[in-house]
C-alpha cells in the first residue's frame, strides 16, 4: 500500500463543540415574544421547545420535510404555543421572522478560542474536517460568517437530511458523502447524540468539554488536546 495515502475525516459537532454552549432557540423566542409585549418565562419557553424542535425526538425521521419545509413544520408547532399565549394570528409570522433573524445572526454565537487553530492543524495533519450537526438548514452560512468555511470540507445538517443524531442514517450518509474514509472520528460534547451515534456507525469518538461516562474512545476538556488523540 506504499504510496497510497489514507483518507482521514473528522466530523465535528457545532453547538457546544466548536462554539460555546448556548440556548439560541430559547433566547431568540424570548426576544421575539418580548418585542411584541408577550412576556413568557424562559422556563416555559424551554419546556415548549423540547416538544417543538426535531432534535429532541430523534426517533422521528422527516426526510419529506427538509430545508425550508423544516422551518414550515417548526412554525406550525410554534403556532400552537402562540395560541396558548393569546398571540393574534396576524402577528405569528412577524414573530417567526424575528425569531429566525436572531437564530441566523452569527453575532449570537462565539467560537472557542482554539477552534480555528485546531481545525487548521488537523488539515495540516492530513484530515478533512466536516461539521455534523443537529441544526437549522442555514448552518453553513452562519459557520462561514464565523470564519470556519476555509477549514470545513462539508456540512451534514439534520434539517437538510431528515434525520437527527444519534440516528445511524445521518452518520452513514455523512460517511458515504465524505468518500468512506479509512479513518473517521466523531467529535462532540453530547454523550448520546455524538458519541453513541458515532460509535454505532463505526466511527472513533472523542468527547470534548464534558465529563463523560467512559463510553467515548477518548475524552478531553479542550479542543487543543484533540490532535494528540488522533491516528
């Protein structure tokens, strides 16, 4: 096999892995409702979002409702919440638009300081970097605005594919499109979505920024530690 280089791919989670943890959907909903004088507690919004956002029900596939249709389905669920709050139907789309603007504002996300240096170093080590995330369809645009696009070879986003992590279909799709790499590793902060999902698909796994239960192949507290853990 001399002269044949090994294909190596790293699949990075986004929220809590490359960017600091946040509650972007809660913050955006709270801001949008408050702007129109609907005062709702963060706890009530958080509880509702757990019933509305597709990543909380990964057992449900939705391959027929991806991209813009993912947003439409989300807005339909929001409508039930709005009715409970007494929001006039005429204001629903106005609130939805404000919510979406907040979600897609890259200024609401903060990269870890070592994210870009580590992504660059991994490229220098012969790896291709991909983002594999349970997230909204426009994630690649936000990542570009954050300065990540130079270091990312592709994006696998649940709302564009119709499966949420830890569904094995999402991981298999990512591996296939990435060219079935000889070595692959899922890197994330969620022991279930990232680690269990990655392991089920035959990937190596690294848990970062969290104390795990030992199920990950490796774990570390900073992104800077990751290159030394790779093949």
